[in-house]
C-alpha cells in the first residue's frame, strides 16, 4: 500500500527526533539555509514583476511568462524545504500554493496560434481578419465602399508566419532571446535583434508556403508587374498604429516575392519594432506577421490625408489636411522630405463639395479636382469607420487616384472640427479653440530662441539640448534631454520614453515617427535649417510643441500650459499585469500571532514566502516545543534592548568558549555582519533623546499578552563567521535582515525587509519615509509597497559593508518607536537630516 506523502514525511521526521536528533539538526540546517536562499530569490522575482507592472522596467512579455514559471518552480522548492522542517505545515502549504500557481498560469496564458493552411488569402470580406492582419483587414472593409479605387492583391496570412516558425522549431529559440530584452539596455536590444533576425534569415521557407505564393502571384491581373510587399501584422493599424515600425518593400520583382516575405518577417524583430511592441504590452505570439502584396502604383504624387488634423502651424485645426510629395510616399512617411500641405474643408459630400482652403506652392501637377476627389474618398472612409482616419494615397501618372491604406488616427492627431483662431480662417468659416489645447502662453516670457516651428506632436517639455546627427547618437541619447535631429526616421521610437522631446531640422506631421510620437505624447517640432546653430549642445531649453516655440531655460509654466493628456508607455502592460500581480505580490499574512496566519489564508506567492519564512524560523529554533531534542545550540542573547533574542550558530559565529553556554553576551559573537549590526543597535541611548519612553506594560496589555511572551514574539538570528540572518521584533516593529560579508566576496550584501509598527498607518508610512532618506544616502536601493519597506546594498567590499551595518543597526534601534512619534513629513525629513548629520560628525572624529 502506498503511504501518503504527509505520513511519509511525519514518519521520517519522528524517526529522526527519537533515534537521531543530531541528524535531524543537520537536516534542518540544510533545509533552512536552502529555504532562505529560495526566499530571497522568490522576492527578487516578485520585485521584478512589480517593477514591470509599475513601469520601472520595460521588457518583452516572454520575460513575464518566464518569471511566472520560475516563481512556480521556486515556490514548490520553497514549500518542499519547509516540509523538511515542518511536515504538517509544509504539505498543507503545497496544496494552497498549487491553487495560486493555477491562477498564475491563467493570467499569462495565450491561446496557441493557428498554423494550418491556407497560407495565402484574397482581399475578401470572407477572409478571417485575424489572418489578414491590421492593414489588410482595414483595406478589405474599405473595398466595400463604391468608387474606392484600390490595387488588386492578396495577403500572406498570419498562419504562414506561425507555420514557418513551427516547421523550423524557432519558437523556443526566439523566446530565449526575447526574454532577455530590456528597453533600458539598448546595446543588449541590438544584439538580441541581430540574433532574432539571423534565426529567421537562416530558416527554410516550407514548400507548402512557396507553392501557395506561386499560385497567388500567377492569379494577379498582371503577373509580371512589380510588387509592393507590406507588413500587415496582427494589431497593426488598430489601437496601436505600429506606424513605420515594420518593414515594407517596394518594386519587388515577382520572382523575389518569397525572400521579400522573409525580409518583412525579419523586420518584426528590428530594434524599433521590438521597442514599440514592448511599449504596447503585446506579446510576439499575439502579433504574428501577415504580409500584404499589391502591384505597385506608378506614382506621380503620393502622401497621406488626415481627415481631422490638429496641426496649428501648417493647417487649419479640425480641417482635413492632405500631405503630398512628388513620387513615392515613402519619402514622406520616412521623414526624409517635408511635404506640401493642402488644407481642406470637407463639407458634407456630395451635397457640399470639398473646399480647398490652402494650396501649397509647387504642386501644379496635382489639380484641384484630384485633390477634391481624394478628400471625398477620405471623408467616406471616416464616415464608414466612424472615426478620423489616417489615409495613405497615390496619384498615378495618368492622374488616377488610389487608396493604399487607412487606419485610425492616433492621439494628438485629431481635433474638434474647428480652427484655432478666427483671424486665420476665411470669413465664411467660424472657428474656436479646441478645449484640450491651450490658447495662450503664460505672460512675461523671455524672447524665444526659436519661433514658428511646425508642431509635429503637441506637448511641453524642458531639458538639456543634445545634438544627434547619427543613428548611434540617437540610441545613446541621455534620459530627459531634448534631442536635436536632422530628420525623423522611424528608428527614433527606440528612445521613446527616454527623451523629453525632439526638435528636427526637417520632417512633417505625416511621417511614421510623428504618428508614434503623438500616440505616446512625446513633444516634437520641426524647427527648420537653423536648429543646430540656434540651440547649443548642453543648453537648458523649454519646448512648447503646441505653438512651435523654444525658450531658454526651464520654464515650468510653459511646460504645464503645453502639457496634454498622454498615453502611458506602460498602460497596456500595467493593465495586463493587473490580472497577474494580485496572485504574485499581495501580502496579507503580516501578523504571525494571528489565527489567520496559516496556509489556508495564503492568496499569493508573497504570502507563501512570508508563511514559509516565519514558520521555518520558528521550527528551526523550536521555541514553541519545549521537548524538542538536539536544539541546545540555540542560545539566548543577554541584551539591554527591549527584546528577546535567540542565536543559532551554524559554525564560526561564536567564540569557542561560548559554545557550551546556555546564554551568551554580545562579546561572544565573532560573526562579522552580526557583530557590526549589533554594535550599531546597542550604541543608541535608551531612550533616544528625541523619542518617547516605551510604556511596555501598556503595550503588552494592548497586544493581549503576546508582546512580552518570550516564546511567541522573540527575535532570532542564524549566524556563521561571515553570514547573519535575523528576524527582529521591537514590539510591533517587524524586520528581517540578511547579510553576507567576506573579504573579496562578489556576493557581499545586506538586505532589509521592514513591516508593521504600533503607530497609525500614516505614521508607519512616515517612518518609512525617514528610512528611505537615510538609507538612500548610504547607497541602498529602496522599494516600498504600503507599509512594507525593502532596502538592499550589494557589490561592496567588506569594510564598507561593516560600516553600513553599523548605521543600519543604529537606524533600526532609533526607529523602534518612531512611528508613534511622527505626525508630518517635515518631522520625518528633519529626523533623517539629524541622524545623517550625527553619523557624519562621528566619522569626522
């Protein structure tokens, strides 16, 4: 008969207790040390997921999935280690952890992709939109409108992309690279991108895809015509534009179509495309690459039409704007050329024909009737889709107009259908200022360094000027700067969220980068030929990208006046992780004396870690079981501090003469981190001059007799010669310290977790504010969540670490009742300055 797991563990545990208590002690040592290591790693993974959720780190979704799977594995190992210490609690905890793991899997689960034929689809309303991708799906819908001229073509479906990856076993290799991506590591992003693209480049295109491509090409009206091969990824040209982030190829020889398709697929893994996708929070699996194939239009003119344009400087706000360049539209959307802008009042076609309010010079070959026809088609598309549209068009050399693409306009591109100021308009068109754009700048401003710039993406910002004439200079732009560039290539998206604003020598609102900048609220202006000479490197400036001005210095009033609502760079990831994080990081088990401190109350991985840690320490010291055998090495530390402390030496943490003592004194300690921390704690006068005396009897009454119960609310330390792990309690003040200090050790660290207190909640937060000020000044990195405080210092030499431990010890003793004394942030800051000044004065002497 098979013995249940719990019975096996209990049998082994009781056998050790009765017949081999020394062996049990060694087993407990090993399990306890393993549990502490797992505890620390789990908290690191939890913290990384919190950083991603709150926007402190931008990573690919595969990193989130990887962290979740790793947490599941670490959590199981943690619970197994606890089972070695406490079989009943460990086995019970595993059951509840498995439930939490189920919810984690549900939160990151993505439906498996469809990789079955057909791999090529016609531009037909019956084709599934998810297989067509964004660009092609929009065109398929638009083709239903009468008199909407579009080139014939077909789509290489998203299923072809998935089948290509599956046939070459690429998914795992791609994910391995994707999970390393971090937007704050541009060099690492470049390396990973090169590896990802090489994987696609070297893979074989399956014969089934090649066969369908050949059949589709032969079915075109003119099979020998050169082709436009354009990205149409799922999620492209929808809520997220992906404008210019993927690759499209023009003038493709029909025989080269398979390799052109591969090139577009490779573009999915370019640095700019990866950056944009990560910012949206979408995964690689959710954005498969479909590819739109159409015959080339021999364009005399091309461009884009914004059916509602908010540009203040080059068009009439709220009017339709037609941006045009000679030849192919690629010169416009790439940001290489500045276009001519036709401003049009679309009226209400066909009863009221469009009125051309502004006609740029140099476009005599684009007659008014053709412009009006393009305007009518764009108006139809807006009415059909129910929102302002960004329409790509071309006019061939015979004068015929063609619609090549339509997508929703992004934030910052549109405005109410009115103009900025009545004096700018023909008399018959009334106008008013849209509510979301400021009409006037603050008064008494200095003379601008630059005026009349073209607003590409509205907003306001200030920062130092950085000249960036090369792609490398753009990628290395420092955070918070105003970047000065020669043009606006789509690759600028790689610095989205890093720079405060962009001023370009040339470009337009119709470029791909301009669309993305408006989408994410990055202020951008085209300033003209003198931007590099007028704006000096390193000079602090204020950019008003609503009115097209640049002022010297940082003028917050201008920044605030020009500020517009922004789409958060982490909004999508935050929303998605919002379903995951409660099962990861919520901490509800805070009081080990509560009846709710049990496995059944665990609702998150953090709860499991907290329960396992507390239970492990209690079991290690066996303070709740007086009959425990083999635990004689746990010794009570005699101290004048208002706490009970028990010390367990794992070897080398105490002088040899103290090993047989039942109680020890601080002078018996040889553990480097334990001695340094205790020196700091015991060096604080009791009571501290600025803090109230502790009424311990009153506190004990309020705690129901638990506070002074030596068995329940004691503090514990596990030490060896170079390591110390402490669970400290000063009354309601709970703190965990973990420190390693060895000469030349790369893993030297001190980590602090701080929770709870006897004061009111706002007072506990003020105490954390005090701790933040002091520890940040000592080089610690800080993280807070509610009244949970975490600080860490790593990678320093042993002498420095000892000094920081002394400071930390003094800090912990000083703050033991501080949460009952603080009432305002000013008090917390003053206490922090007083503490730091006192430490500095001591170091001088």
